[in-house]
């Protein structure tokens, strides 16, 4: 066996353990009996640490250094493998463990404190976690600012300076659009009523089939927070959640996770387990979920397409037209909670978080200052007074779970998706394809242009390859402008 | 940390990986999407082999040899640990892997050939597996006959000669009872009808609650073959199966698995992950499942106890008395399939298998001879002509999965359970306890006398400790005699 084949075997072996860890996670969030939580947390962390050690072993270094690529793909594997190996290697395993334990503890405490909004309880520990991440950034290294080192973990090759530039443009645009929408005529939201959960389940399962989710390679289950979990080869499971008074939540969570799952299931099998066998970045992964959720699922064509089935399951909705449902699904309003935000205001939530976490990691502000900064800036951006930290800086798990540099990938996902959409429309009659339920046409486009590339390219390279143009937020601006002009009968 | 503490930590660490393997198994049999099977099989075998290597490592040997026990419990841990270590150590890892692969392959092929009954297809490979097990027995070592080496894996300390003695007594008894029952008056089986599966589920879930299964530490799911799976600490899950035309199957599978789960959940937490943190033997584990299934679940008191709920869910059954249902649950008949056999004939099925597998491992017969020997002996014991191997030597997975020496533990389980029952009745008003649904009283007795002992004792020691008497099949003979005299109004 050649060294490069040995290298692949090594990665695939490590992936088996990763796969076990994934299953443990999925089970924790779906079917695990409650009293098992404590032991499972320990087992989960132990096996994760074992995997981490596999990825910084001397054996792996030797294989990476001695492998001679016989083609471009192998060259990418080795290059990416080395990047990861030497990055992880900079981190003392004790530090990895300390970060894992501290973030697990803090996220666990956040889960309860979130509802009291008592930030005072958390911030001393939180500052410790921030300091640990600052040290982490120093160890990883950066050119301009510490924050870039962490950002690179989620969005390889992207710098905070570039994001800042795009965000400042978007910030103005959103506030402008918001004002125009607010001066337009209001409409009734037909989803403002209760929907029997059993019927919601029927609709969601039907919808996944209709979109083309392969239930031989996945499942739809229920969890508190919806997620997609690639458990193993040919095994990518999704979850959703159901509320009687909020059917949009289940429908759009399901479509969102479907987008993630489709990406994961369409990466070439021969990439599986290797450094190239994943999505290009967190932002790219999000571009796929947001593409299906918003560009497909919140389109007028979509509501025309599912109208018969939807009103068959919920006959009381026959009093509304597909246009009514489409408008209802795109109701814009200033709100506190990111995950419930519409497409227009969503990125403003992200911008706020990006600005704060960047200053935090770069040492310009400290953990104790966050609530004040958050509330002041939120009022400035959204024109709303934050009633409590529950609706403010304590709403998301990310920071308390030790993720800094993650938030901007959500906005990048939105921008990538609009850029891909612009390109797609050159080749596909998008509206009629959606209306006729020929989602395989869209899946095929995405597979060929994005999914089949795995992690061969960094996100900014990939978006260029896919669209023939450099990264830009303009397609997103055009998309929002066009869509909401129609929805609200205004000029954007 | 003392060496013995290090030893415990080592075992507990290995158990984390075992726990992952268990979860993978549970998932394979319950919720895994079908296309994931191939990859999962590979991951399962890889991580299992990793665990095997942890159990034969030099590090473990050193810890075992250097540990100094500070109490009786630690002495047991080290003793049992050494026994297992040096046993595994005798097996070359390549041989372990070969056996695993061959048995996985053969069991997989059996799954389809079982229905054709085409033994010719399997036996060359099967003979290879037998030969491998014979070699295995030689490596493990024995005093009298090779079969003992394998039997010891399942029922430590028990010898084939002893089993033979008990079985020859039981064989005569069963045939005698059978004749008496067959000359008695027949009765109608009220379960001979269809029962809606959704309602069966309601009854089974209610029943588990009623028996005292802790759903915070377990689950009830559906699988083709019911099983109990200790996934981790405070996490012991069971499954059952539902057939419209066979409600007894689901009820008694559920109760059976409940018995296994209760055992596993009642072993002291401080034993968890250590060599002593398991049931005393396969036979003892079976004694608990059979105790609940037969001695509790097939008693008249049980049917009186659940009668109201059962007839509330199935109102059409109100035309029967609890006595009718009790008789129906204990219908004796000569039949081909072990897993569907009643309490009287069940052990005869086991005796047949024991005799054949013993001769096979001891080299007195060969794989190719099995169908002929089976059919001849079956007719002799049961007075029935075997119509095909599907109903004969190919009905069970055990042999094709490489388990030899496992079958007798089923019969031993029945005998242990009757012996425990005899003792229990000295301390507990069994019939009224069951009738009043005070199952916690029974669980407490079993916990104190059996479960809390974990694997501190070998089964024959343990039964002596529990009952104050040496092992004997007489209590089983008394139990059957007493019970079926009443059911059939005969003199046994």
C-alpha cells in the first residue's frame, strides 16, 4: 500500500470513531432516556478526545509528510490534512480538554440561566472562556487581528476586515428596506392560528418526500433545537420541532435541515472520511440550508406547489390563496430573537453579534460589558428596547459553548445562497421548476456545482468557481429588493 | 492514585467505548436508515476490535499484576480481571478477527437461507466456523472435554457432565408431563384472535410502567427480534415486536426483556464498567427474564392483576375470566420452534441443541450430519416429523453466529428461576403481591439477593448464596408439576 493510501485508511479509521460520536450526539438529542445524560456526557467527551488525539498523532504526521500525491485530489487531501494537523498540533491536548470542559459546563449553566437572564451568574466563567479563546487564537496565529484565527476555523480564508466591509453595506440596506416595509400596507398572517401537531407531522414527512429527501439514508425525528447530523456514510438524519401555535417553525426548520442533509448526502462517496469529505465551510453549509428554506421554501412558487397538499391536510386554510400563504411566510417585523427573524432583519442580528464578538476576542471589550453594549446597539439598530438578557445577549448558545467567529457564517450563507441563485436562474426556469415540484432539477444543479466539490476549495474560491464571479453581497441585495417589493407592493 | 484505582479507571475508560458499540447495535436494530447498514457493520467491527485490544493490552496486564486489593470487592475485580485477561490473551487477535468476520458473514447468509431451509448452502462455511471454535476451545483449555471451554464463556464454572445429568432427569419428566397433559381435557385459547397493534402498544407501555420499569432509565422500542441493551449507566433499553394475530408474543417478549433490564439496572453503580459490573452469567441473566415472563407473567395472579386494564383496552375480552386468560397464556403443545414453546416443552428444545452442539465441538459429529441427527432426534423427543430445516436445525441464529455453549444457559435460567421462586415464597406472599401489583416487593427481593451481587460470584456459588441450597432442578419440577396440575386439572 502506498503512503497516500495508508493516509486515507488512517483517516477513514478515525472517521469510524467520529461516526460513533455523531450517533451518541444524535441519540442525546432525540431518544436517550433522561437519566443517562451524565454518563453519556462523559463518554462523549472521552471518545471525542480520543479522536482529537488520533488527529494529532505522530503516525499521522509521518503519513502526511511521506505521502506523495498521484493526482490533484490527493494533493488536496494532503494539503488540507497538513493544514489541520499543524493547526491542531499547536494546541496542547490539556488546553483542548480544558476548553471542552469549560464550554460544556458553561453551556450547561447557560441552559438554565438563559431563562432568568441573570448574566451576572455567568460572566466570570464566561470571561475565562473568552481568555482561553484569546490564548487559542494566539497559538493558532493570525496576520491582522486575533479574531481572524478563530474565524478561519469556520470560514477558511475569510478575514474580519472583508466581512466588516460587506456588513456595513448590508446594514444600511436593511434599515432602509425596513423603513419602506413599515410604511407599506399591513396584511394578515394566515399562519396566526393553531395547527394540530399530528397533522403538522404528516405534512412535514410528506414535504420531505416531495423535496426528494431519501428516507433510506436518513430520518426525521423531533428535538428541542432542530439539527442535521451526518451519522455515517449514507446516514444523514434531521430533526425538527412542533408547536401548535407556530407551524412555520416546523415547516421551515424541516426545509432548512433538508438543505444541510442534501449537501452532506451528495458529497462523493470516495471523499468520505477524508479531509475533503465535508462541506466547504460553515457558511457554505448554511448557504444550502438557507437556499432551500428561503429561496425555495419562502417563494410564491413553493406555496403554489404545495398548496393542494397543505389545504388537503388543513382544509380550514382553503380560505386563503397561495399568495396569502406566501405573504404570511414572509412577514417582516423587528424582533428580538435571531432564530425567529425574517430574511430582511436576520442579517442585522448577525452583524450585531459579529461586532461584539470581534471586539471581545480582539481585547477591546470584556465579558462584563456585553449586556450594556448589546442593549445600546440593539436599540440603535432595531429601534427596540431589550426587555431582558433572555431576549438579548443570552438568547444564543454559541458564545457560552465557546464558539467565536461562527456567527458571521450565517450571514455569509445567506449571501452565498443568493449568489448561487442568481447563477442558477441563468440555467434553470426556477419558478416553474419549483411550482411543478421538480426539485431534482435544483438538487442536480447544486450537486454538480457545489456538493460534488466537497471541501476541495476554500469558500471564496468555490463561490467564484460556482458562479464565475467573485464573492459579493449584491445578489442578496437584489434578491431581497425584488422579493419584498412584490410582497409589500413597494419600491425597494 | 493507587494501582487498583488506576485499574478501575482503565476498565471504566474501556467501558465508554463499549457503550458506544452498544448504542451502535441498538440503533442498527431500531432506527438506523437501511442504506447505512454496510458502513455501520464496518464501524461496529472496527470499534469492537479496538475494545478487544484494550482488553489484551500490556498496560492492562501490568495494572492487573501490580494492583493490591484493599478489600474483598477489589480482590474479586482483580481475580475476575485476570481470568478474563489471560483467557483473551490466549487468542491471537487475528483469530478473534477471523472468527468475528466468519460468524458475521455466516449469520448474514443464514438470515436469508433460513427461509429456504437450504442447509447445503451453508454447511461448508459452517464447518469452518465449527473448526475455528474447536481450535478456540483448545487454546482456552479444558479438563474433560473441549465443549467445557466454550460453555465456560457463558456459564462460568459449569461443566457439560453436570448439565447432562440434570437434563437426563428433566427429559423424562417433560415427556411424562406432556403425555398427561395430552390426555387431559382441551380448552379454548382466548388469545386466538387478532388484536389491533396500536392497542397492543398501549397495553405494553402501561404494563412496563405497572411492573416498575423506569422510563427515565430506558425505553421500549420495536425490533424484529426483541432484545435488551445496556447502552450505558442508567440506560438499559428494551424492544418488543407486534403481530396482530399473536398478542402473547408482544406481551411476553416485553415482560421477558423487562426482567433482563431490571437486572442490569439494579447492579450497583459502583460496579459499573468493572469486571464485576455485569450479571453473574448468561444463565443468571435468563433466570431473571424467565422469572418475570413465566413465574410472574404466566401466573393466575398476574392475569387477575392486569385484567381490568387489559379488558379496558380490549373490551371484547370481557367475555373471558382471568382464569381463561391464564390458561390461554399457558397452552401446552408440541411444536417446532423453540422461541414459541411453552414452559413445559421449552427445555426439551434446549436439550436437543445441547446434545448436538456438544458432540459437534467434541468432534463426535460433523456439520454435514446435523440435519439428519436433528430430525431423527426431534421425532424421537417430540413425536413430530420436521417438515424442513426452517423448522428444524436452521431456526436459531446461535450456531451460525458462532455461539456454542450458549443454549444450555436458557435451561439453566429456567431452573435458577424456579429455585429462586421457591426461596422467595418463604419470605413473600407471592400470589397476593402479584395480584395487588406490588411488583416492587419482588424487585426488592431480587435486587438484594441477586442483582446487587453483580458478577462477584460464579452462578453455582450464587444460587447457593441466594437460596441456601446447592443448585438443583427439583424446584423447577415442582413448579411445573404444581402449575400444570391446576391448569389442566390433572395429577402430575
